[in-house]
């Protein structure tokens, strides 16, 4: 950035930015971080153009490096059943069942409160996401307006959540005053929020290994839910609403290349959750 900083703003050229991006990559920055830099410069230079400080927004003439999308990993219907079998009896069994049927993000699951769940109606509202910061846990609004949404629950998910809700008072009773009531659907053994890293390393990875599954990420449960529903014929627009995508094009871009074999497998397999 120092190279561009020595220049008069009006003399900044597309070549300067292109070299800046190349230098950042050579210094070890990821393509994603350079994309973020490009976005900041484009907004800033766009404002400078509107104020008449520069003749044009030269950042719009520069192509940032291409971000290599990580290949999506999904579970087959049989693997999904195997994973849920491995999770049976686990105190977070219902969390995994909900992840595989709703496609909710990890932070959304961990931020879910009972006040946002209507089991009699078979729905829940996604209104927050949980983050861990140096100052502690933070409940924030979902990243986009579309991410704030209603999720319709499957019959099996409703049954699992009823069982989970009935079990929580037993944990509160055992801890008595030590229990911290935050109204969370999925809390740790003391009622406090669950840290995402802890969930992944101490629970998800263990269950994944017990089920003998590939080394998928927790986020791949979301991809699995979407892929199975697409294979069962769910309309992409409905899926976009369920997943909280900002645009249907995001859904189509992510899942339009699902292998036809998985479509057929999902369509003919009855998933018991």
C-alpha cells in the first residue's frame, strides 16, 4: 500500500493497483484478503470520483485475483443416517439432527433460544448468530436480512427438540444455582453458550470418526442438508429462503452442479430425520 501511498491520487493508475495486488500475494496474503482490499479501494475511489477528486474509479478497471473455491463435501443419505446413529445418546444429538434437516449455520444453531422456537407450529425463527470475541460471547444479527428467517421443521426434528427440551430441566436441577439460564436451546453443561471451536473439536470430530465418515467440516452438514433437499425436488427459491441466501443465484451457483447420482439417491432414499 506504501507504493500507492506515495502517489498523488489523481495519478493513480490501474497498473499501480494490479502491482499492489501482486505484491500482496507474493507477501503471503490470501486471494480472499486481496479481494477485501480491492473492495475497500473500489468503494473509496468510487466516493472520490463522486466528489470530483479523481476523473474515474480506476479500481473498477482492475481484476482482483481469483478465489479458489473449496470443493464442497457432502454426505450421502446413507452417510447422514450413519452419522445420526453415531450421535444417538449424545447430549447434542438434536443439534446435529437440526443441522442436517434445516441447513442452519453453526453460529445460528448455537444462538438459538427457546423463545424463538414454536414446536406446536413446527417452526423456528433465526434471529441471531453467536460469535466468540476476546471480550466474550456476542449474539449479533444474521449477516444479511435474508438470513433472518423462519425455518420449517421436519416431524422428526420436532420430536427430537421436544425430547431435548424435556431433558434440560434435569441438567438445571443437577447444577441448581450453578446453572446459568440463558434460554439457549443448545448450551454447555452449565447453561452457558457453546464455543464453536469446542463444538467442532470435542464433539463433531469425535462423532465423525465414530461414524467412519470422511474428514468433512461442520459447515458441510449445511451443504448436505441443501443437497439432499435439492435431490428430493425442493425448488431452489424455497431452498434459498430456508438457507437464508441473499439471492437465489447464490443457491443455484452453489448447488446446481450436484452430481445427478446424488439427486437420484436422495430422491429414492427415505431419510429418517
